C-alpha cells in the first residue's frame, strides 16, 4: 500500500466510560480533534451488549455524527450482530447513515463463544442464541441487511428468520453502506479448518476485513489467503479494505507505556486475556520510533487502514504526539 493511499482510523473506547477511564465528552472531543487534524479517515468504536458493557454503539455513533462532518464512522467488531433482530438493525443503521450523510461502516462480528468466559456464555443464554449458531446468524443477517437496504419488499425463509413482504424504511444514503467482517480465530483455541471457514466468510460476504490481537506476520498471511479466496469466489481482491486494530501507547520509557496499556486492557478484557508475549506481538508502544516500526510492519503486510486505539488516560495527548511524531514518518514511507 502506497503511503499516500493509507487511511488511518482512530478507535475510541465507549467501554472505558463504564470503568472511568474516559467520558462521553472526551470521546466526542477526541473525534472532533481527529477530524480537524485532517489525518484520520475514520473514527471507530466497539460494540457489545451484556458481556463487555459500554455506551451502546449505534447511539454513540449518532452522537459522533453530530460532532463531525467528514470522517467515516464505524464499528470495531460489532459483536452483537448474532444477537440483534435484522429488521430493527437495518432500520437503525439506515437511520444512522442518513443522520451522518452516508459516512457509516458496519464491521460485523460473530462475538465471543460460550467457551470464552462465563459472561459470554450468560449473554448468549439470556439472548436465546446458541454459541454454535453465531457464524450462521451473522451470514444470514448480512444478506438480509443488504436486501433491506436495497429492496422495497423482502420475503425471507431462512434458518433463523422468516417473514414476508417487509419494506424496511428508511433506506440508507449509501447504496448500500459497506459491511466489513471482523474475525481473527486463534489457532490455539480452534482448528485450521475453522480458520479457513472464517477467512472464506470474509472473502465471500465482506467489503473489508478487520482483525485485532494479531501479529503483523499472521495478518499478512491471512490477508493473502482472503484475497486468493476472493478470486475463487469471483470477486475483486483489490477492492477489499483491510483493517488491523492496533493498540498504542507513546512514551519515551517503554515500560511506562506498556504498564499503562496493560492497566487499561486488564480493565477492558477478562483477566488473563492479554499476556506480555501477546502485547509484544500486537502493541505499538514506547518511543515514537518504536511505534512507527510496529505500525509499519502492518503496512508492509498489506493493510489499507490501520485503526489505532490509544491505551491511555490521555487520548488527546497521545493523539497529538501521534500526529506530530509518528504519522509524518509513516506517510513519508
């Protein structure tokens, strides 16, 4: 990817409001700052319902839409996709697309399995969704969203949803809004067969691929696989947007940077979710030069859109350093 073609995204944590690391005002101010810098193509927020509670994503994106005019607004792993009614989601997202004048990107996600923890198992149970159904529900929902956004009358008899003559209004401004799939199965938790099914799902159904907690080497290898699978599916791989979600903390003392980032992630994720080894593989932390080096490995692996989340209590201070000390070098290379 040419440096001048890169799109940089800013990931803001609507979950951090719950554990007191930020506020809604700070999220809104950070999004406005990102837009005014002219360097960020998009602002992204996360999504969960009960398992990792946060300010609800569509509501938060609506607020961000009122504070910005140009940047794209999207989700980093819309983990509640299998849990949501597709008719309601189609109407909500189309409304958001109208409110933001066609700036939305929906990155759908299976969400965690029941094996990933007690909170995740409980969420699936109370929402009436079997863990093994999550991927199939996602695929059915993606197909329905695209139909609802483009057809005046939708009749559907699927595995999970059945209805006749549904005209979901309003229709979005984009024809249709792009849908990415966020997926990155861990080999130590699953099999190579499951990995290949997941990557083919992206190749067959998605406008973009999003992944987190993934080393750059693995990102590049899986991206190459997705592109090859797209060719097999008769799709143009050059149109695929690829977005690694990269955790960052800029500090001239690398241990201070890592300590603050790990403090944040310990609050954000279940205990033990991120190890020191994983942090070294995935995080961009330490001096500006170290952060540049880490992010560049993803760019060299072929990503089109690095999405950066600053794991710090001072998002705007981190953003200022990123804009002044990191981004110019990445753009130049």
